[in-house]
């Protein structure tokens, strides 16, 4: 290959890398863009045929998250850090979690109990992907949408 061609190829590669880095820079989102309260709810069909109402509340504030999950008589509180990533994605990293009201654990569906206990492990990660105004949790397949209050516009 001639030196001129090598120089042109090197310049083209450098230009592509620079364009890629510039594109990534503009696609990098800050966690503060998503600050606010989010909510998700639904029903879970238990193995014995009963259904159970589920409520999830999520607060994103100052690069931290605070979450509450209510599943029947069981409440799980979690907190941790919010990490920004490319393409506007967020990552929630659990620092601590606490279960309350497990007095009826014997009557709780095993899969539900497993999800509650495992979901509270330190360093668990949940990836959130923006979907319009909402955030989609990839691991749990849940959609969290902003909570609206009378004073909100």
C-alpha cells in the first residue's frame, strides 16, 4: 500500500472514531434528567390460582433511588445508587433492602417469596430504558411511569 493510501486510511479511521465518540457523547444521559416519582402496578397469578395485587413506587433523586414494593401483606423497601449509561439508559444498583410483614411467609407463593428475597440482595442491578415518559425495567419487564399530581403540568 502506498504511503498516501495509508495516510488516507488512517485519517478515515480517525474520523470515524471521532464521529463515534461525538455521537456517544451526545447520547450520554444524566440520571438527574429522570429525577421524580414513578409507579407501576398489576396483578400476579399465583401457582394456586389466586391473584395478588402488586404496587411499585420508585423515587429517583440526587443519583439515588428509593423503592417500595407492596405484594399482598408483604412490603419490600430498597435503596441504592443510580448510574447513568449511554443511550439514556439508567442502572439501579441495590445498596440495601428490607422485607416487612413476612408473618404469613408460610402461605406465600414460593416464586413470589424467592423474587422478594433475591431482589433485595446487595449489588443487584436493574437496567432502566426510557420508553417515552416512562422507564422500562429490562430484568423484571415492568413499565414505570411518572406519577401525576394535581399540581403537575
